[in-house]
C-alpha cells in the first residue's frame, strides 16, 4: 500500500512552534492534533463549560490526496476522564477542502474544562474513500435480519 502524503500549511495566525500532528507510538492508528489558539487567547486558553460545544482551531490547512479523507476522532483519555468528545465523531475532512482545520469539541463532563494552547485535543486518521454509484431498483435480496432496526439482533 502506498503511504498517502498529507501536505500541511500554517494558517495565518498560527503558532508554527506547535508540533504538527504526530503518532504517539509506532502502533497508533491516529496522530494527535493540537489546539493552536489565536494570539489574543493563547495565554488564558479556552474554557468549555458543561454541555458547551466550540470549534477549537488547529492552525493548520491541509491538502489531502484524492481518494483519501482525514477523520477527526476523540482522544480516549479526554473522553473518559473529562467527558470531552467530538460532536460529529468522526469528523470528516474531504480531499477538496482547503480551509483552516478546526475540531468541534463538546464538554459532556460534569465540570468546565480548560483547553490550553498546544494541548492535544483529538486524533487525526487518514483513510481511503470508496465511492459508490447509486441507482433506483425494485430488486430486493431478503436476509435473516431483513428490515429489523435498532436492537433487532438482541443483547446476547
């Protein structure tokens, strides 16, 4: 498999001393991405109140190769320990998007949570995209489950 190259550029107000996305271990599927706050709020950061959601800037713009997407996912430790997750998990960045990358965080925890400049806030996953063709059809191939929806396969 060819390794896709994600080209990155700093957004105009970004602090280019903040590390680029990086894998914490050799076996990590996701690269940690960090908050890169505008100069006016770098010293005091962002506080997410309970149930508040906000787009946290990363300072990055990226070029994703055609045929790939970048997914943003929660960091498991933040989700477990603080209740910080993504509203739209996974968040998708399409290969034709060239704007600034932000992470849509929500605080589902029981107390306010502060995000500092440079804090790791999410994971970035690079994934291939399969595209489908859609067509109307009268054909139907029944299955054991058939139209059974939520909970139809039971708990055990």
